[in-house]
C-alpha cells in the first residue's frame, strides 16, 4: 500500500515504514503528525485518485528529527560589469517516519 502526499509544495510517494525529509514542519521531535493533503492512495489493484485530494485520506507520521541540509553556494555574476556575489544557503528540514495510511 502506498500514497502520494503533498507537503511544502512538493509531492512524495510514501509507504508505511518510509523515512523521508520534508520542508520544516511546526511539530516537536517524537510527536505524531498527520498529512491531510493525500492526492492518491493505492492498495494493490485498488487505486483511489483525488480531485484534487482524497476525501477522508490521511497519512500518519512520527517526527524523527529536525535539521539543516548541506550548504549550497548561490552565485550571481554579470560579465564585464565587475559584478559578482556569492553566498551560501542551508535549507531547514524535518525527517518523518510514516506510520500509517488510511483512505
């Protein structure tokens, strides 16, 4: 059984027991969290597609930890204009473990 959820403007295909990183959620570590924007639920040959979300669909998860991703360098450059800027960015994330899927 798997589901497609939407979180932080991105879509994720999840199954029970998966651990994934999503955009930072407002929940403490160890707390339970429910994703209510479920776009699709599939159980074998039975597939339920929402329009845009599945009615009554819910994916339960447990917050494992919060953190910051690796640093990426952002560079702006214009040739022949003596213009160049460089700075780094580290995105915040929340790691969650999927505990249950219901349609």
